[in-house]
C-alpha cells in the first residue's frame, strides 16, 4: 500500500468506525465496544505504519481538492504531525479500554452517542495532525470543537449544558474571531497557507504587524489555553473522565499547542521570528500563564479542576518552548507534548478510577486512599512526578530539552519560569501523594477497593509508558530533530 | 425543433400559464403533482440555461419578434443565472416537499389556489430576473408581490393578516417608488430597455432628474429587499406565514429585489452620474453594517424560532449589500455568491422548521426543548444548515464569508472595521444558532406540549425530510466544491463592472 | 414662468405626499388603502402628463394626413398596465381587511395590535 493510500485510509477509518459503532450499538454493547477497540487498534496500526517512511525522510502527501484558488484541502505527514497522530491514536486504544470500564461502572446514558462522538473527535484530530495548510488545519480544528461538544455536555443537566456552552463559546469564538482573520491575513499577505519548512511570511510582513499576527494566531487557537482564553478547559471537566483524559489532556489541547508550534515553525519560520523583536511578548505571555495557572491549581479542591489548571500550565510550557525559537527548544516542545500526554492521561485515569470506585472528587477526601487503591495511586504518583519533572519519568526529558534550548537562546526568563513552576508543581502534587499514602483514613468512609480491572489495566499501562519514555526516547528525538532541519530531502 | 433560444421566455411562461390551470385540478393530489411538475420543469430550464451561460453564452430574446429597444427584451447572463437557479430551485424543491406541510396548514378546498399562487409568485420572481426592460420588471415585481401576499395570508395563523397588510403597504410603496424612478429615467432617455438606457443615459446633460431617479429606485428596492432599516415588514411576515411559504420567500424573495437594485445602480447609473459610485457606497455601506450588527444582536435574544431566523435574514441581506457596496469585482462576486449560499442555508433551515412543525405546533424555542430526541434527522439537518449560516469551514456559508472578508481586506478605507463587523456578526450567529441547537438537544423537556410522547422517534414525512437533507448536503457539497456559484458570480461581477473605468 | 410650466409635477408631488401622509398617519386600515391609492394615482398622473408634446396631437396616423407632431403614446400604455396593477393591489388589500375584520372584529390598527 502506498503511503498516500494509507493517509486516505487513516482519514476515512474513524468515519467507518463511527458508522460501525452506530450499527453495532443497535445489537449489543459488547459488539459496539469490540468495534471501538478494533477500530482504534487498526487506526493506530495504520498511523504507525507510516513511521518508517517518515524516518527515512519521506513526506507523503495527499491532496483532496481545491476549494477556492489557492485554498485546498490537503494533507501531508511531517514529524510534528506524526508525533501528534501517533500519540492520539495510540492512546485511543488504552483510553477505549478505560472507557469501557468507566462507562459501564458508572452506568452512563447514551453510550453509543459517546463512542460515536469519540471516533469523530479522533477523526478530526487525525485531520489536524496531517493538515498540510492553514485552511485544512482550520477545517479540522473546527470539526474537533464541534465533535467534542456532545461529549462535554454528555450528562445533559443544566449545569453541564452551561459549562458546555462556555466550552463551545470560547473555542468557536476565538477561532472565528481571531484565528480565521489571522488565516485570511496570512493568505492575503503570502498568497498561500501551505506549511513550508522555513516559513512563508518572511518578506511579506514586518515590524509590529508580526507581533499582532502572532497574537491573533496564538489567542485564536483557543485550544492551547493560553491565558486569558483558558476558561473553557476547567469548564470541560464536567465531561465523563475518559473524555477529560484523552481529549482534554491529549487530543484537543495538544491540537492547540500543536497548531501553534506548527504555525511558528512552518508559517512564520523560527529564524524570521527570532529576528523580529515584536514577537518577543509570547514568551512572557506563556510564562505568565505557567505561573498563574500553577498558583490557581494550588488552591483547587476538586481533583479534576486541579488537573485542568495543571494542564493549562503544562500547555504553556509547549508554547513557551516553541516561542524560545531555538532548534533544541522546538524539539523540547514536541517532546513535551508527548511526555505531558503520558503523565496527564495517567493522572486523569487515576482521578476517574477514584471517582468510580469511591465516588470521591475532592482532594481532601483522598486521605489514606493509597492503601485501598494501591495500583491507582502508584500510577498517580508516577504521573505527578512526571509533571514535576523528576527522573526517571518522561517529564524530565522534555524539561531538559526546553532548558537546553533556553540556554542556547540565553533566555533566563524561561529558565527561571521552569524552576519556579517546578517548585509550584511539587507544592500541589506532593501533598496529595503524601496524604494518599501516609495520612490516616477518615473513619466511617465508604468501603471500597480498586476500580474495575479494565480501568486499572489502562492506567497502569500509561504509567509504564511514562516511565518507559524516560529510557526509550531516542527515536522520538531523532524524528523531531528533522522538524527544524526539514528532513533529509 | 430546437427550443434552446426560447428558454428565457419558457422560463417565465411555463409557470405563469400553468398557474390558472392548476386551479382547475380539483383533486388535491393532482393539483400538487401538477404544480410540482411545472416547478421542476422550470428548474430544469434554469439548469439548462446555466449550463450554456457557464460556457460564456448570454441569452437574449425578443418577445413577439419585436426588436429591442422597441420590443420587450429578455436576457439571461451569469448574474441572472444565479438568481434563476435560486428562485426556481427554491420553488421546485419547496413544492416537492410541500405536500405534507401544506396539508397541515391549508384547508383542502383551497389547496389548488395555494399551489397556483405559488407558481405565480415563482413566475413573477423569475420574470424580474429575466426581464431586460425596466417597466416589465415593475409588472413582474407586482405579480410576485401580490402572489406572495396571498401565500403569506393563506395560513391558519390570524396574526399573518396584519403582518401581510403591513407588507402590502410597504411593498406597494417600494414598488411605486421604483415606478417613479423609472418614469424619471424614461423622461430623460426615452427608453425602458436597460441596455439601451445604459447607452442613451450618457447623452443626458441635465443630471438632476437622474439623481432623483437613482434615489427613488434605490430606496424603493431597498424597501422591497428589506435592507435595514426598511426591513420592519419582514420578521412578522416570515413568522406568521405558512412554513413552506416562509422557506420559499426567505430563500429567494428579497434577493430578487437586491438583484434589480445592483443591476440598476451598476449598469444604468454608475456610468452616467459622476460620483454615483461613492454615493451608492457611502449610502449603502453604513446601512449594511448597521443591519448586520443590529439584526444579529436582535436575533440573539429572539425567542421564536421562525422570527429568529427571519431576523437573521435581515443581517444576511446586510452581507449581500455590504459586498456590493465595496464596488470591486471581489466584493460583487462575494455578494452574488452569498445570494446563492444564503439561499441554501436559510432554505435548509426553514425546511427543517417545517419538519419540526409537523409535530410541534408552537415554534417558540421554549416549546422545542428536546426535539432532537423525537426528530433526530430533522435536528441534524438543522445543525448542518445552521453551521452553514454561521460560516463554519466545510460549508457553503464559509465560502461566501471567506470571499467577503478577502474583499473587505482589499478595501482602501475602513478595512479593519469591515472585517471586525463581519467577524463580530459571525460570533453573534454562533450565539443564536447555538441557542437553537442547545434547546433541541439538551433542553429540559418538562414543560413542553408536543402532541404525544416525547421519547419516541416520530420523524417528519419522508418527502419533506428527504428534501431537507438534500439541501443540507448541498450546503456541505457547495462548501467543498463551490466552483459553480463562484464562476457564475465572477461572471456577474465582470458584467456589472464592465461599465466602470 | 418656468416654474409654473412644471405645474403638473407640483400636482404630482402634492398628491404623492397626501397619499403617503394618509398611509402613515391613519389608523384605520381602509383609510390607509385609500391613501395608498392616492399615492399610486399621483404616479399615474406623472406618467400621463409627461407624454404631452407641445402642439402634439393624438398619435393616429392616417393616410393622406400631413406630417404632424404627435404626443408620445407609450406612457399611456404603460400606465394602463400600472392601473391594473394598482387595482389588483387595492382589491387584495381590501380582501385582507375583510379577513382581518372577520378574525379580529375590528379594522383599527391599534386595536388589532392590542388583540394579539
């Protein structure tokens, strides 16, 4: 099979899966879940099968058609997108296993709709990952927002619908109000929106306009949750936990920072941005978000909201790393996407497992829970250590690269921010870990054990991945260093 | 016999002659079938002509063989072709879907009359588009208006009557203003043929009557087109009309008036009146902007589904006028594309409304809560068309917004303001469309008085639903393959701007 | 006396304004329609008077008649059509008023607005 066909198949498969889920859902739940799992595995297999070509320097591409002159729907596999697609599709398998346990144990309604929308969200995520130009990226970006809306408002009670409205309002509002004009501006200036190694804007725009356009892009991509457009992420926490885990720790938010990184690398070009002083504000905005979000996380009582604010801070790591505009930092940005994904999905899985087994959602309720749910809390601990950046976890690797990039650029602000946020991360995660393992349990609490084995299996798997990534990160780094070199042509 | 040269005439004559015959068909199924066949035939004629127009052909037809400028001339170019497709398409598809909805709203013995009025309205609107004669346009305008008054008043809702009376008064004033303008131009040039007028108007030295004529024609047509703030007749008329009529008129009614407005101003006055372009632009652009912003804002807070969509139409008309007021090829083609795309989106939305109305008598949003559970297909089609109305990429609405914003960016003055207005109103469109979606999918069903239980799937009758989905899919189709409306509209723009230096 | 030479247009404008005033200010729907008719008739008058050519005669060409100046017949023809349009608008308007009266029991605009 040629790589072009593989791309086409990757972009069709989730649709067939969604269709299959609808049909299978008519007959039996088991069949439906089998379709989901099989589909997820097939998708991941297809995505991973593109890897050898990519490593060899190939850039398979697929053009669907031209909508307007210069405005085409086209897909192209490159290192950054490959990383995102591999991550999302790979974790979808584990997440599906987890979802089955979670949805059944909590007796959620409308499960077919849930799985269908999940498949559609993955479809949109694949589109985002492989998009070859700004228009395609925008198309899939909007699809991703729309397909996740039913997942966020899954419960359907008034409070949830209100939160879902915030979610949709901020994401659609920023994308139409800021992202779209930025895209049109870019097409207007450069005559194209194709992602090109080295950027397309150099020579078309200069001075303060660069900073303005960058601002439109960065805040327009609301999914990156750079303050002040971060409010949708805590709001999205009303969704069932598997949604928070895969979409709001991996697919959706990563689509945001991924889009920003891609725009910085392939639209502006890092050398051009580095030479333009008016783009310097982005580092400050990201640093501000990291520190502020960490401070807010410190004060959260609800576990999922705490994780949400932690995500906001961690996303800005990626933005900040991309904004350092040095090759090593760009690699760090890509690696951090991956490292954070493993750690954060583990944390969310653990939070969902705690909710399922013990119906506990608040931090202070977790006293002594480690003895009742040792597997879950062990995984939680690994995830939290990765967030802080302690070896031997994945978080250490990415922080290393970001710091290296910061020194390359002599950017002490970045160094200081990373140190400060490490301290803050430790300040909000360590007490939870300590309390869970060593504090005495409150008497007359519910009697419970571990969550269903499917969930425990899933969260153990991601925790292992977090540890494994520390040791086996070579291929990822090698792939991503092609990002700025432009591959072996 | 080759009928091709006669197509422009047949386009008008077929529905017009069929209309009185339909009345004679007493059994109601037959009346519907006849009217549908005629409407379909007229749609086919429009398609046939569009195919020729796409290859660069311009149809001209001398009625009765009398040569222009003495005889009456019909002509079809790229601009007319867009409108012909919209009018006959809306008429035909509406007719195809209408049966169930009409059964519900119109008494049996009056149905043949209803279908006949539908064909007359269609014939009138088509007549306006194909005429190349200023006075003929007036006559056709009145034919279509009288027929649409009848259609609007035909429903069971008594509030339609005062609404239609208001529409009649304002519509007649608009048409009469147009007539005054045409009279003044005729006085100065001695011709009614538009093409001839274009030539002869160059020789006129006394420009004041022409200036007055331009004013009367612009205002009169703006009234007919419901350009803000002359739109007050529209929301009520759309709200209380029978559902299918609302769909038909929302898709094409006001757009035909805009067509005449653009044609007259660009072809006749532009070249003759010095400074007309600036006057035209500086008069219409603020109105368009105000219309877009105010009507969108009102729609956000509107509680009745049909009135909400009707108010949004006023904003969308603003987009069309805004594009024309740029006076550039890019602006005009954005405008013409939006005529086409908005017809698709709004037509689809009102078709979905007609589906909903099959089970929900009361179309206030509060009464439609949870309707997606009983009518999942209808609700899904409504969401697709709603996304197109917002202008989400991948739908037809995105194409025209993209063109419009690009045209606005190319403007010398106020380009940032114009882009900001378009984006702001898109955001407001998100707000009002999402209110509908949220109600349909996640509204609480506690105080809803639908007939029957709310948790059983009870879809609208199949023909209605199929047509609704056809239009919804067309919204997506033209979002990815917009070559047809775009090539027609750029053709239209070059025809219209041919006169400009 | 140039100004007085245009007296037909003065009549047209005055009638037009009387009609428009009635349409806007009257609450009674029938009176509104009367205003609308006056408004339209004013325009008919404009068309009919503008075709008069000074010293012109009726445009009937007969064999053997000397060359003559004729008035322009076209506006009269046009206005015949416009009158037909006007009459049908008026009758439709009246029909609507009748139906309003049937369902609301009144033809005063303010009372109708109160009723809904």
